[in-house]
C-alpha cells in the first residue's frame, strides 16, 4: 500500500496563511462581506472557501501548481457565498506565487491562461448583460488573476536575470583566478629555468675544477683550477645578482638586461671549452646556416639556453672526446644538435638532477617545437649522447610570447 507524501510548507508561507485566515475570520465575525446577497448556503458557508484558500496559501511555494488549481476552485465557490475579502486577496497571492515559484513552463503558461480567462469573462458578461457593468467585471477579473500573473512573471524574470549575472560574475572570478594561478605557475617555471640555465654552468665548472684541484697535488694545476673557479664564481654571482635585481625591482625604472642571442655562442663555447679541460673534452661549434639572420627573440633565447645546458650536461657527464654543437636552418625552422661521447668517464664528475633536460623540453614546447635527447649509435658503432631541438621561426614575436 502506497502513501502520498505531502510537500512540507515553507515557514513564511505558514505565517502568511495564518494571517490571511485570521483576517478573514475577523471580517466574517463582523459581517463584512463582499456582497450583501447570500446566493447559497448559510452565513458560515463563506468560511469554507476561506479555509481552503488559506490552506493553499500555505502550499504556495511547496506545491504552486496544485495550490493554484485548488485556489481557483475555491475563488469560484466563494462567488456563490457572501464572499470574503481575505479569500480574494489570498487568491491573488497564490496566482503570483505560482508564476514565481512554479516550473519555467508554468511561469510562461499562467499569464497567457489568466489573460484568456479575463477576456472570456468580459465577453461572456458583455453578451449576457449588454451594459458597461460587464466591462467592470472584466477589469476586476483581470485585477484578481491577470495582473498578479504579470507581476509574478516580471519578478521571476528579474530574479533569473540577477542569478545569471551572479553566475557570470562567479565564472569570471573563477576564470580570473585560474588565469592568475596559471600565470604564477608559468612564471615560477620560467624563473626556475632561467636560474638553472644561468647558474648551473658556472657551478658545474666550479665543482669539476675544485675536484681536480683536490685530487692533483700540482701547484700549476691547482692555480689554474682556482683561476677558473674564481672566474666562474664571479660570473655566477653576477648572474644571480641580475636575476635577484629583476625579481625585487617592481618600479620598472631600471633598464632590463639584454637576453642572450645566437651571436654569443662563440663566447659560450670558448668559455665552456676552458672549463672542460680537466674532463678531456674538446668543444666545436659548427654553424651550417647559409646566411645567419636575426630570429625572433624567444627562438634565439631558447636556442642559446639549449646549447648552454647541453654543454653543461656534457661537462658533467660526457666521456672524453669531442662535443660538437651544430646549428642549421630549414625554411620555417631552426634546428640545434649537440652530440657528446657517451659512456663512463674518468676523473671528477658533477651530480645532476634532470632539471636541465626538463627545462629544455619546456622551452621547446612553449614554441611548439620538437625535442629529443638520449643515447644514439652512430655509423661507426660508437655511442653518443645527442640533444636535438627544432624551433619554428615562421611566427612573429607577439604570437610566440
């Protein structure tokens, strides 16, 4: 056996229904009716539509469609009694609530239905009575049914517009927070790449030469190692100070330092060659571009940093032999290839964390290029470590930044 679960009335609706019922009882007690002629039933018959209407008023928000249907029957029945003003007023509120709290389909349908009822009542009474009183009845019918429905539609439209605006504002705030978070993450990644690429080369050289100086008891070798250590430490400190200055300075008054370009590769390779002497490495630069021309700034910076990090990794891990840096340019793309001997190396080494390969891969990904790094076997059967990057150069600087 099934049970019908009645909707739970809202607390405010209960208060409204109680006030309407008490007001109607007071009007009934003092005999204040809408009409003086009693059409059917005794005097207490006026209380039946009043109680039914007050009950539907309590359900105005919990079950608006049911409340409207029953309230319509109650207001029609009230017309055959002396009539109670509280019943009429509660009916207008039930019509209003049915539009405001009903489903979207009901909210669209009720104003048209009430308008059709108003027109029908006016026409019927006008044909029946054939005088101006019929127009007055039509106006009263419209005020009791059509006008509350229109008011409810206007209020509902305003509420929906306000909810839509609030939702758009929340979505905009959420998107702004997501953009801010992504910008912070991207900036932190960029800072990490710059810090690693600027300092890792100098620190690796310091580690290699300091280890060599400690392992060889030769004054000339020690002096040369200390000289290289001093040069790299001074250069590393300068790079660190420049980066810290950029991070601390928010006024924008200082002129930003120029980003490294491919024109500085010769100096970079020469410096790395001096640092690589204790490791038995020989560095060579092979620029195969037909007519080297200025490339977009992000491309030149990424290419320089890739070469710099590749030389740093070779300095830390490569076996003795030749490290060759090769640059080439195809229509629409710049490619870089750095090869170094792969295998066990004697002498001092420097630890690695893998951040360099990650940074190179991120730089290439930001430019929609291609990157690969790993051991390969050449035509002569020798294993080498190869870093290869391809950077598109067809887009403009603004598109790449």
